[in-house]
DNA sequence: TTGTTATATTGCAATATTACGATAATAAAT
DNA sequence: ATTTATTATCGTAATATTGCAATATAACAA
């Protein structure tokens, strides 16, 4: 069918899956790593850096923004993106919690 | 196009994305949590526990096995699945490393 | 053997994702 | 006002994912 049956799972399970889905693309991983490497905020030389077309990058940035992983600040005709550290820490905790809880009680 | 341009990214970026993709489904999250909740290994009442059809669960188990997250041991006509703790720890380290490195150097 | 139970595989329909050309929107520069 | 540069959105083609019915496979039981 191609349609995930979200309603049969818990909110936590769906949230985790959504977070993982947002990170489940090498391009988005690369974007996050590139943004975090810069000292301050960094504008869209991302397109130059990564070998994807501008609309594609824009779409990936939108998804990362939607999950709250990054924030974009308009500065003239450019947009400066940076990691949303508060949200990042939150997501880090959610993922770690899942990984730790799942490992324990195992055979 | 629908085809991820894996070749333009590093091996690490692709590996991470693959790991995240494997975890990017609430059903697979639920399966992992269910398996880990049991004391020993657990056989396929997973289908009963989670509200998906048997072929669907089988397919998800296959993906989890393929990524090395779980292992299946045949015991008669049943198969007992359990978390591959060594691999789990490895993946945990990869994810944590990514999350920690990306957070630093941020604006 | 025949039947039963447990799991895997196949095939297919429906939806989701990825990618990008074309185009729009916005802001600075001339 | 016109041009130029930067980013976002729309539309669309191609591939991927999800889910399940039908079927296959394998092991035990009667």
C-alpha cells in the first residue's frame, strides 16, 4: 500500500520514526554536518558544497526545518541556517533513551 | 527521480543514512522494543502484538536483520529473534558520534 | 502420508520520497 | 525601473517503501 499505519503505534514510536526518517538521507546528513562545521551561521553555499540542485537542497532544508533541527534567519537576500541546539539536544536525548532502553533486558 | 544520489556522499554519510532509514518506521521501532522487553529471545507472537499482517512483519524483520540489528535463531518451526547487542552498541556509537560532532561548532 | 503451524517469498497496488526544470518571490545593486 | 542574485514553490518523472493476499517452504504432529 505504501501508507504507514501510524495509528496502530504509540505517539513515541511515531515521533521516533519521524526523527529517524528526517535523518535518513545522506544529503540531509551532509547538510547538517556542513552547517555545524561553520563557525557562525552559513548561507547557501550549501548548494555549491553538496552536488544537488538548488531546489533539491531547498526541499531538504525545509524538511530539516520542519523537524526543528535547523533554523533559517533571513539576512538580505540570503538565508543563514544554523542548528537549533535546544531541539538538537532534545532529539539527542530521545534517540539515546531509545537506544539505551532497547539494548537493556536483552538476551 | 526518486533515486538517492548516494555516490556524491561519503561512505560514512551513506552508512548513517542507511541506519536511520532502518529505524525510520514505527513498526520496526515497535518490533525492536518488543523483542528487547522479553527476557530471553522471543519468537513470533510479534504478529499478534503488533497490528500488522504476518508478511509485513516478516519483511520488517528482514530489514532489521539485514542491518544487523537483530538475529534470528531457528528453533523447530519457530524462529527466535533477539537484539544483536554487539552490533547495537556499534550503531549506538555511530549515531552518538554523529549527534555529538554535529552539535558542536554551532552558532 | 496428511495435516497443522510458523515463517518466508512473490507479486502487486497504493502511497511516499527524491530530484530537478521552470517559475515565482524577494531583496539588493545599478 | 531594471537587472541580478538568492531562495522558495510548483509540477512532474522516476524510484522507493509499505502493506497484504496468495503462495511457498519447513518442521513437527497425528
